[in-house]
């Protein structure tokens, strides 16, 4: 985010979306929840579409920063580094990062009805796929871009299933379970 106030507004919008859904997100609600003077959010994001885009951009920044910080480690197979990152990332999205996850899911559904938000969502999602492609290439993928799209679909499926789908009642899978599932998936992706 360009300024601390912009980050505060986006973070507050994310929290409101996660707590109340999109119906609970208004410029006034952000001002009140963030402890800002009336009109502050409107000065930053004039329209509802701009406010939604700010929240989505902030989510992508936070999620991609965490995953993008994963780099190959000397003496450690890249596949193992990737497996650890996947397990930690998916588990984090379902635990400490659950508000971000819920807000992202709400915004994904809204993007199906708002072309301007869809463009933002797709652009930001493409950045995440690029990071995944780099990690997959280091792990030996011969079709890293296609494998990254497949891997992102797996991650999104597990996250949706557990955070909002039928798997919610079963609780959050533990990191070791997620790592084992990811290993089986990577075996299939990276098979000769």
C-alpha cells in the first residue's frame, strides 16, 4: 500500500468483509472501525468498486509476500522447500490468515458480477501463479506455468473446501497432512 492510511483502510475493509460479508462493507463502516474521521475512506477510495479493489490488492500483497518469500535453500531439494511452503501457506490461510481467506472468497464471488473487479482479481492471481511457477521450475517441472495453474487450483480447492465448503465441519487439516497431500500432488505434476 502506498501510505499507512491506505493500508489501514484496506486492512479494515478486509476485516469488515470477513466479519460481515460484502453487505457490511461501507465507507462509513470502514471509517468507524478504523477510528478515522468521517469521509477518510471516501477520500482514499471514492467508489465502492475502488474500495473493493483496494481490499483485494491488499489481500494479494499479503498472501503473495508470504509465498513469494520462499526461495530455494542451499543443500535442500527445491521440492522439499516447496512442500513446506505449501503446507504452511494453506494451513496459515485456514488459521491465522482466515480473515484474509474469507474476504478473498467473498471478493472472488463478487468479481463474477463486476468486470472491473474481475480484472483486478485475475491480474493479482496471475502474480501468485508466477511465484508458484518459479518454485515449480526449481523443483523440476517441465511445464511450470501449466503446473502452477494446477497447483493453485489444488490450493484454492483445499482452502475453499475447509474454510467455506462441506469440509468446514471436519476442521482444519494439520500441516503434516497438507504436506503429505501436496507431496502426492507434486508427484503427479512432476512425474516424467
